[in-house]
C-alpha cells in the first residue's frame, strides 16, 4: 500500500494532477471564508452557534457549502445551484423531447446539455442569492434567536449594496463551476464531486467536536465506532450490483467475424445515489417555509395549520417527520431510477447489436425482464437509502447532534461515493504507467 502511494508521487504527470487538484481545493476553502461585501463579519460569527436546530433544505445547502452559507461568504451558495441545475436538466429529458435528442447525439449533444446546465446554474444562483440576502436582511437567517447581533447581519441595507452582494455571490457560484471544470480537465477525479466532498469533509471536525463537548468522551467514541460500521456498510452496498449476463451473436462482415462475446449489465443496488435524499429534504422544507411566511402579527394568535406544522414538520426528531422523510426517500428512489434507467431503450440497443439475455427472447420480453429485476432490486436499495437518511435525525433525538451529523444522510453517501470513484481513477492511471495499481 505504501509503495503504491510512493509510486503516485514518483510519477511526474500524476503528481502534477494531484498537486493541481489540491491547489484548487485550497482556493475553494479559502473563498468559503471570505465575507461578501457589507456583511458584519463579527455579528455573523457570534451567531454561528445558533444553527444547531436548523432543519430541512437550509441545513442541506449549508452542508454542501461547507458552512459558507451561514458565514455569508462569496462562496455562500456552494455547489447547490449546479446540483439543482443538473437534476432539473435530467428531469427535462423526460418532459422535453429536444433534451432527450441532445442526450442521444453523443459528445456534441452532451456539450450542448452542459452549456444549458451552466446557464441554469447562473439563473438559480441569482435566485438563491437574492433569497439569501433578503433573509439575512430580515434577520431570519439563524431563526428567531432573540439575539440582537443576529438581527443586524448587514452593515448596509441600501438597494445598491444588496445588488452588489447578489452579484458577488452569483459570481462566486460561477467561479466554483470553473474550478470544478478545471479539476475535471487537468486534475484527478470529477471536479464538482470533489468540491462537494471537500465541503462535507470540512464539517466533520466541528460536528464531532460538538458531540464531544455536549455528551462527553464516551459518547464521542461510541459515535466514532458507529460511524466506522456505517461507512463499511455503505461501501459494501454501494459496490453491490446485480449482473445480468448478455451474449452477442457472431456476425460476418466481409471476412471478419464480429461479436460472439459475453458481457453483463451491472444494475447497482443504489442506482439513485443521493438524489432521493435531496428531493425528500427539499419537499419537506416547503411546509415549514409556508408556515414561516404566514407568521401572525404581534398580539395575534397563529393559524391552526401553522401551529400544527411548527409542532410536527419543523423538528427532525418528531416521529411524523421521520416517517414522512423515510417514505418520501423510498418514493423518490423509485421515481429517479425510472427516469435514469429505461429498460425499453436498453432492450432495443441490445437487439440492434445482436445481444440477448440467455433464456429471454430479444425485444419486449427482455424489457419486461429488466423492469422486473430493476423493481425487485430497487426495493432494498430504497430502504437502505431511507435508513441512511434517518441516521442524522436519530442522532438528533439521541445524541443531541444537529442535522449535519457526519455519519449519515447525504454526507456519508457522497463521501464514500466520491472517495471510491477517485481511488479507482488513481488506480487506473497507475496501472497505465506501472502495470500495478493502488488496489490489489
């Protein structure tokens, strides 16, 4: 293992790629601590400790930004606009035929879809930065804390000052997108995935330290042991797949024989990744957002539905919230898998190139068989995603941690997934140069 790591740094090309990637990560983390103009940095820092009870989408965005959202830095929006734009672009393939046509056109179509994703990212960044500046100006960024400093986060509330803040945060999102593309082109691994990995990993020390301070060293060791077990289980499930054998018939083209090979279709247990968790968190945040915008005036009683939402759907440790979260994750898992994997399209491609599943006729029977296997394997995958998503909420109820609990939810799925993919890419590059990879 150590000799393989030494070979990485003895290979000039690979060493330059890793150094470039680390340099971009350092710049990204530095920008996460540079405050936006007209932000009272002292007041923001004094209110950072008030975010322990933060729930829903705002907590998720803060997690993906590495804590930059609450600091109102130039990278406050993080990678969330790009993630949202990518998901929307994928969903539009089902609704708009033009997007599906571009997807099937190969590299040229993919480049056009990437350009659409960039434009949509900037538009979402404008919308989200406007919302964030408005919330910060109203003093509701940290909730109703009752602390005077949390109500005065901006030093200037003039329209031109707010416009400059919005432009700065939007430009920060564009810079993050550029950083990610540079890492993908000149570094190691997928740039956007690595930046997400960096943002989440940056919150691990503070999350574990808060558990140590709140519950003591014994609880800290227990959480660490549970975290190691959870990581091992996530690695096991993420690598698990059902391999459907496929055979290709031999074809004679001139004097050459093509085909006659055996391969397989890998169907992962968790094909949806972290997207269902993001969907479920976003949907559950909508009732709390509606209740927040319908707060009564001073001296008036709140509406009954506002009280019910505040009591049941705003705290992650409530049983109803946990149950709805779990079933939403399961539902969105089936929904997203149905969008991303089309059995009819796979069956048609196999039939076109002379492929078939042993014992299954080509065409419609193959599509029905693939749909049957996909439905059965998605069930344990969706339950697994639901349980992983509930881990931070269980920790919130038992250990007293916040929803940024490191060993669960979207954080552990992204950390493990990106880590495995990056190690595989380094291993592949080592095999190209030394015939021996990082993993044996």
